[in-house]
């Protein structure tokens, strides 16, 4: 396969990953890394570096819109970014020393957990409780736009939410994914933040988290511009198209298909890590 054809195929695959990731809200990172590893035979560390770069590109575009519309809570995002960025640096440092088989196994296991978290429903009324005392001290509660003006919301369980964010950052740096599902669980189901604010703030945080860990990949030589360029451009274009298709696409059907495919990919990655042929 020549370089031009390789770049075209990677860009097309990344474009599809960006479209699907945008439609179902998990991001394209969970597709890109196994795509590059399983379909193109690329070293998993180079695949993770390219996936992290694409996460930064897509997150920056989405986050700007959410901040402009007043949905993202910047104070919550910056506070929790302390946890995700420190976790991401730790994960990236581990990623460059761990064996490829170990990384493949951990990646597959994380994908399965992501699927389970995505299928889990939110507890009703979780955001109606009073704010955590630490949330009040840090001025984390805010408002979000509503049909009749600004709607206030509370923030609960700051400590457990912060801890889960550190784990999300660790997985992001270790596996080259945005770990958006873990961030959503921490803010939505643990901290009781409204889902719209959760997804908007998570989009902002994903890019910051990825930027913190991608430097380690760059320093260790795992960022290949010839791979990063088609991946980042493909995912960015796909995310833009996915956002336009969202109002008319059968999201529930796409989500079911996507989660089924991710489950299969997860099993393949685990088998690869255990040196089992499927």
C-alpha cells in the first residue's frame, strides 16, 4: 500500500469515526485507536498519539460553541481539569513504558466498561439535592439557559467526582481516548450536574486533558505527523458532519449499533493482549 492510499484510507476511517462519535456522544477516540491497530497494523502507541491529537481538535471546536452559548460551566471544568490533567500525565508516562500486549488488554477492558457506563441510566432527581459544602465554597453551582431564562442547579459529592475524574484522566493518557463516558458519569450521576451542562463541560475538559498527555507522546517520539494529519482532519470533518446530522439521524439505532461494534472491538483488543487468535 503506497502512502497516498494509506493516508486516504486513514482519513476516511477517521471521518466515519468522527461522524459516529459525534452522533452518540462518546467521541471518535474509542474507534480510531483500534482501527489503526487492528486494520492498519500500527503500533498502539503511535495510534494513541494520533487519537489524542484528534481529540484536541474536535474538543476545541465543540467547546467554543458550548462556552459561547453559556452551557459549559468553566469553574467546574477548570477545577476538575486539575484531576484529569494530573491523571493524564501519569497515564501517558505509563503508556510509553508498558508492553503493547498490556496496553491492548487494558484498552479492551476500558472499552467494555465504557459500554456498560453508556448503557446505565441516570438516577432521577439526582440534581435536585442541595449543593455540597465544598461546592458552595468553590462556587461551583451555576445556571444554564432555559426556555424561561437561567435555571440554577446544584453540585453534589465533589470529592468522589474529583477522584473519578483522576481515573478518567489516567485512562485518557494511558489509552489515547477522551474518556468522555467516565467524565459524564462523574458529573452527571455522581455530582448531580444537569446532563446538558455535563456534556458541554466534558467537551471542554477532554481537549485540556488530551493536551496535557500528548506532550509525553511527543517527547517520546510517538507523534507521527504523517499519521496525525489525516486522523485529525478526518475526525474534525466527521464531527462537523455528525453535528449537522444529529437532528435527523436515528441516534438510538446508531447508538445500539455502535455499542455492539465497540463490544466486538473490545473483545478483539483483549484477545490481542492475551495473544489469542479469534
